[in-house]
C-alpha cells in the first residue's frame, strides 16, 4: 500500500565470538564460514539499507544484499562492554562487580563500557536518523542490519505488542519486519504489524 512503510531489522550472522558466547560489542569477530554460506535473504528487495559500521554487520549486508550499499551508522553498534569485551561468563563469574551487573544490567555500567542509558540514547539517535531519511526519500521498504541488543531495543519501543527487553528472542538467521502507516511512523507510534523474516537457507538446499 502506498501509505505504509516497512522497516526490517536483521541481526548479523553468527561470529566466532558468538559461538563461544563471548561479550561482543564494539570489538569485532569474523563470521563463521559455515553460517556465512547459509545466509540467504528470502524477502523482497529493499529500497534503502542501513547498517552498523562494524565489520560483522557490513559482511552480513554484503552477503544478503550483494548489489546494495548500506548507509553506515555508528549509532547502530551493539552496546560497548568495555573491559568485558571478548570475555565469557566463565571468565567473569568470579568478579563481584560483574555479578552486580548481571543483577542490575539497566543501572550498572560495565567498566570502561556503556551504561544502558547511554546505549539507549545512542541507538535512539540512529533510529531517528534512519526514519528521517526514509521520510525525506519517500521510502516504502528499508532494512537495518545491526546487533541483537539494538534489535531488542527497537522491538521494545516499536513492536505492535509489548514485551520486555529480555523477552525478545533475536536468533542469528532471522529478522523482524515492522510495518507502519507513514503518518504513524512519523508520529513515533508503534507499528501496526510485526512479522518474522527468515534469513537462513533450508538445510536441504
């Protein structure tokens, strides 16, 4: 429909650090080769794409949309975990400050990292930049390639039904497409429709 706008949120492909369940924020990790070979976009074409400027997102965008060049936004980066970057739960479990953060992740800040409030303000700014451009260019279908935490934040704020931040499941190889009326998106309302978009090829071909 002419008066609707779809914005798809795609998480980058599985990385080597993701495989070992390490905290991966502003540092980077290569995509797993076997996962890279599975990535396939089964959605219709998007007129405009935005991506985190981190390499794991740019490589995912290149695989999913080889003929497109995404607008890179540093605001779409994952949370900065500071001194915990690249470390796992087992590496940190004996750190009392880490245990406090696990109990209150929305109020306690990782050492030399970002607080949740700082993260939220940054990714909200990225969303505003993307929506502004979508409106200015009269885009009907846009895609965002970003990170799990960023997608959780955007779904918490914009999904057509309410779930808490940690209730959103953001697996690798799946995206969410949110649809608004153009006026609703301009006014900052929640979307009117939310649907999943598969990004993995079938195991059988």
